[in-house]
């Protein structure tokens, strides 16, 4: 038998204000590690599902330190009140964090990018509701990850009260926890800042948020914090070194027999720089004045005066194109300009950013690009360029006309624009609607075919996911064409719905031929992105690629750019690496339009400039690239020289080359985004 001194203060022996003698001592402290462990656990699950190829590395250390920092703060929040109140607060916070992780993961599956508040507005919210079926499919595919994300919530709900009591803590403990949080955060920040430079951790931590990169490097919670901070206070201005044009690793060549002019406009950059008070715009003037222009060439103006039909094809890839199944597509693929190394990257805004790249020659990494385009000057989009020289210009989309705010962007691009709801009538109501019917009805509605010279733009939708017999009515409509094909059912559904593109083109060719103007018309088309809604094993089946880490495989992003006119006497094969941002400058040159090649991120593919493809939003890393000399994987900092150049260069030369191209890519990234964000073209007063 023993006596307890009534003056003894039990709370002085722990961080808790009250301790029951009936609870073992370990239970007093078991809750203290709960939140840091929970945050880190959920970050690890996300990392394992999305970034398995780069699971280990500094990103794991950053995530651990940030998890400790945030976890310490959450521990304080959950130990302020009574045990009963603290338990409710803990469960509430667990539900919020579960929603954040689950929502991010579903967005990543559906759109190949994580959610950011800066890329989401009222218009985008309305857009999401239209694809509720696709969202349900994405949620279904997310169930394994969501179950794992839910484990801390379930475990705490069942065992927390008895084994992890969230007991009230003393003031000195709260102060200590906050100190731990600050130290962990500062330590992580210092380590990040030590890793500075192009594509460095410090660059992505300090610059405008790029969700795929920040999640990979710092985790979901830190990305959410950065996103909220930039939403409230604005994204920081980014200034990069202007890479002076260099001919690194270039082969010596004799002087050309014909000296071609540069594709430039009369812009006095010296005067603009001298008279500009805005530091950001002044810096942009300096950058664009140093960009080397591309030269005109033997193909300049060969299509001058012809009609132009430009298409962005939803979720298209050329793997199913054959002379038997798709004779029109096959003809356009083999008898026009044949681009053997064309790529469609993912910029971070799904169809919107893919379409924006195809239409503007620049790129953007959020779906807001089209909405922002409605309020900015766009002198180099094909609609405005051709309207300026007397073309009749029309644009059509066989989905809701306001989707991605095309009702603002496309008129600003110079088009008389119609979609479902503002004049494009006569299409059967189903999901998705028919591309063939869009082509037929566009002629019936506006009779553009009799208004030469004309430029018509189409954004298709028949090839949109879901790629199942239940999820795509165009697939059902053409199911018979897949009989006998040795593909799985979802791949058959994908091919069947994309058969609409063949029918649409065949009908356009037929009507143009009947009018006697087929030879006077040029077709240009490419995809917005690859069919990323297919599962990895399905992509492997369709593309004939290994399934393991297939979304890191550069060949998955190979696609098709078709530029064809029946007037061409023979095909022109082009081996240069190129991508969607190169479409506008290439067409501008082919049609002999006046444009300034320095002011676009893309380049004329047919010029003498080195090819450059920027491959963004791969699971393991963004801002990878391909050039004439080789390919670079940013997540490994690994350059692979093309075999034909083996032994021609020293390691020092290759390192200098990689460093230079990285700077070029980084500059294109920064200034392409700023071109839209700052409405840069208005400062040039090109009119």
C-alpha cells in the first residue's frame, strides 16, 4: 500500500495536462507520431501509384520533412480541447485529407495532371459536370488507391480512442511541436534551395505551380499549400537566363545556293526595350529579340491562296490507319508531307492545352489556356492570319459550344464559331456526337464550301473516351468494322469510334471534289493528345510497346501530323523531330503568311533549324526533350545520343549541348506561358 502526495502535479511529467493511471504510458504518447506518420504514409501511397519509376531520391526526403512539419501542426490542432473534441477534430481532418488525396488521384487518372486551383474556375467546374460518366470510371479505377488512402481514417476510427488517445497537451508541448514544425520546414527549404538551376528542385518550388512536378518532388500536401499561396498572392515572376543561339554539335556545311530571308516582321525591339517601364515585358522583349528566327525555304508559299481545313482530332493515334480500313486517312498519311518523328505531348490541361498548342504555336500547362485566350491578342493563330488576307473563316465543335470557353477563344482566334447550342444543328443527340454529321451540317449551316478562299477549323469529339461499347455511341455505331480484329474489346471500341474521322474526311473530300476545288484545298490535322484513358495493358496492345512503365516511354507520344493536298505530285518525307507547337509556324510558311518566327515556341518543321520536341507531363518527369542528336530524360538527367552520331563528340561537348538545350526548353516554357498570361502580343502593336 502506498500514498500519493496530493500536491504532486502529474502533468509536469508529460506534455499532457491530464493522464489516467489506467492507461499505459505508451498510450500517452502514441498520438504524437500519428499525424506525421499518416501524412507521410499517404504521400508514399500516392508516390507508389504515380511515380514508381522515381520513387526513391530527394523527393522522398523532401516529402518526409514536409510531412513532419505539417504533421506537427496538425498534432497541435488535435490536442487543444478535451479528448472527445480532439477525436472529432482528428476524424474531421482525416476526412478532409482523404478527400484531397483521393480527388487529386482521380484527377490525375482522368486528365493526366493533378488538380490546381489556379487552373479551375466556374467555366471549368461546368465542364467537369459534362463528363460525369468518365469521372465515375476514373473513380472506379481509383478504388485500390482510395482504399489505401483510407486506412489511417479507418484505423483511427476503430482503434484511436483506446490506443491513440488525442489528449489535451500543455502549452509548452504545443510550443515545442511548432518549433519542430518550423525546423523541419526550414531544413527542407534550405536543402531545396541548395539544388538550384534549370529544372532544379528550387526552380519548381519557387516558380508558378506545375502540379505534376511539384507533387513528384514535394508531395500532395506541399503542392496544395503552394497552390493556395499562389492563388491568394499570385504566382512569382520567373526570370531565366536567355540562351544565346548556338550551333553546338552542328555539322559544317557549304553555303546554300539560294539565300532565303528570315520569317520575321518589322519589330524594333531596341526601341521597345528602351521605352518599356514594365520589367516583365522588358525582359520578354529582350528574350524574343535574342531568339534566332527560322528562314524561308523551298516550301515557302507553295499553298498560297489555297483553302485550308485544319482539324484537331480528339484522342487520335495513327495505329489503326490502314489502306483497307481507312483509305482516306491512309492517303493523307502517305501522299502528303510525311512527318516520321512527330509527337503529341501532354501539357497539363488535357484537350484544352493540346488544342491550344495546335492552334497557336505556343503551349500552356493548364486547361485555362483557352479561357485566357479569349481576352488576349492572338495575331499568329491561323484564323486571324487568314481572315486578315480575305479568307472566310469558320470553326466547329460537335460538343457543347461553351466547353473550355471556346465561345470566347475561337471568335477571338478569328473564326465564326459554332458548336452544339449556338448554331450547329442537325446532329443526333448522343454521346459522343458524330464527326461525320458535324462536317455535313457545317456545310449545310454556313455553306462555307462556296465561299473560297476559306479556312475551316474542326475540333472533333467522336474519339473521346470512354472506350467501351457502353460508353461511346460512335463505337457502337461502327462496331461491325472490328469483327475479326485480334484486339481486346476496349481497343476495338477505340478503333470503332475513331472510324468517324475516316468517314468525316471522306465526305469532305467527296464534296470538295464535286465542287472542283479539291486540288485547291489543303488538309492539316493532328491529335490533341494520345488516348490516355486506355489502361496501360491496352496502350501496350494498341501501340505494340512493353507494358512496364509505358507512360514513360517516349514512343507512346509518337503521333501523326497530316498535311495533304491532292495537288501534291509526290510525298515529302521529313525525319526531323517535331510536335504540335510546330504546326502553326509550318502552315504559316507553307501558305506564305507574314509572321514572326521568333515569337512562337514552335518552329517551321521544313526550315533548317534543328528539330526540338518537348515532352511534358510524363509520369516520371516533365520537360524531357528530343532533338536531331538524341533524347533527354529529365527525371534521370540522362541523355541518349542517336546511334549515327556515336563517337563524333566528346563528353564535354555533349554536356555543353545538354545544358544548352535544357536552357532553351526552360526559356520556351517560361516565355510561352508568359506570352498568354501577360498578353504579350499587345505590347508589340503589330497592326
